[in-house]
C-alpha cells in the first residue's frame, strides 16, 4: 500500500476511496477466478473470507483494511473518536461475557472467554505493575499476578479447567487463518529435506497438534512431544486418532531441564509460541539446555511473532502486533521481539547460536518460523 499523506487535505478523502475501490476490485477478481465463497454477514458465510495465499492478495487485503480504517477515522474526526473511544467495545465485551457464561457463542468462544475472564482484569493492573516492578525480570511480577495472586501458569495449575480453555484459545486464535494452522507449518518449512527417520522434538508441544500434522504430511520423520505428564492421555489419544502413534512419542519433560538422552542431537527442536511467554532471563534457561543437546546438524525452529520495524508495515497490521506485545507484558512480564532482538536472545543463550533462516508472510500469516543453528 502506498503511504497515506499525514495532512487531511480535501483530496485525501477521494484518494482513500479510490484505493479502497482498487483493492476491493483486485480481491473480488481473485475470489471470482478461484470460485471462492464471497465474504458475507450471513451465519454460513466463510470464516476466513479472503485467503492470503499469495503476496499480491495479502497486500491488497492489508491495503483495504488500512484505507477503510483511515477513511473512517478521517470522517469521524478527533473529537468524536475520543468521545467514543472503546465505548462500544467495552460493553460489547460485557455482552459477550454474558453469552459465554450461557455457552451461546460457538467457534471463537475461547478467544472471547480469555479476553473478558483474564486479559481485561489483568490489563487493568498494568499501571500498578509498571509502578511496582519497573525493572523486574521475573514472571511473577506481572499485572496478571497482581489481579489473580499467581503467575499465569501457576494459576492454570491451580485451575486446570482454565488451562484447557487457554489451550482452546490458542487453537482458535491460531486457527482463524489457514496460514496460521498446524498444516501451514507443515508446508512452510522444508521438512522434506530432513533425513529419513530424523527426530523432531516438539518442546512444550502440549498434546501435540503440530507434531500430528507434521507426521501426517512428512511420514519419513519421527517426533517427540515434550510437555507435562497430565497431558499424556490426551496426546496419545490424538496420535491414535491421526494414525501417527507409531512415529510420535509423548515424553514428560520440563523445558527448563536438560534434554532427555533420546532427544539429544535431534534434527530439529521445534517451539511454537513458547519463548514469547517468558522474560529474557527465562528464555535463556529454555534455550541453553537445547543448545547443549544439539549436534552439528541440529537446528532450532522457533514459531513466534517477529515484530516489524516501526513504520515498515501498515498501521492496522502493526497495531495488532503491538497489542500482542502489551499482552505479553501484562500477562507474563515478557514481550514480542524484533528480528534483531531474536538474534540477541539466541546469542545470549549460547554464543554459537545464530539465525540462519526465517519464513514469514505469505506462507505464514502472523507468526514466523525462525531457524537457528550452532555456528562455531
């Protein structure tokens, strides 16, 4: 998308309208040529109405969102924007809380639940957190802890039903787009180049959704899913249902501990949305045991957000990642990281760890796959 001028001259209204028309025309042609379902407000309309499966479509969709939001802000003006700031959203969230209580919404219920039940109460303590713990590197010194009396994961251990809901939230949040799904990870990275019977270790892999998808797509690979013991039953049930139980093993393991012997010198140590949940000091404690277990051909493949540089992407896209950065702060005393911050983090865990590849859009949508290897 071309840069939108900072001034609000008379021509800006029509410039934005023309850009909206141009982007909408391109997207309509894409939908029509592929015979895809049209975006709709009907109950049976497509959940992801515009598939971002190539760079041109991705740019057009982002440009359309950016231009419509800018045109709306320009038409509303600063006074009305300030007067109504988050007014509708606050009460909409309250209404959705009532609907969630009675289990009425389907599909994205888990996203709505986490926002009203945990994120909103936690972020209300953000000022207290910043005042009380301005330089703390500890995960217990958070806005979440001030509200709920425990760390995020400590609270989940006391209320395991909330951990289940959090898992459902992660699946729902990541599954809204085909480019964020487990299947997309199986397509985005060159897993097919790994040797026959190579081992992929899914660190903190939950019940193994990613490993199951990778095992189905790449039958020449073996997998070890590492997480807490109480997830074993669900993990083994999933692997049985996916027909990959013979190649996917579940191992009870805390990722702060040294890697178990069978996982040493694995081809890949894979992590999805693990590292961004922890402050730098704890990320180093996660990465060090992995680095110590790596062989010369091993690599880490980390699936997480890579923050864009300021003003390098459209504002609407940038706003989402910055909001997630604040979410990490308030919930975990953690953060999202730019490419340079990822480089620094890997090097701080082990001076030999260097980023050797990165896969982002359009093959991935929000997250990127960052590959790191030991380079002497």
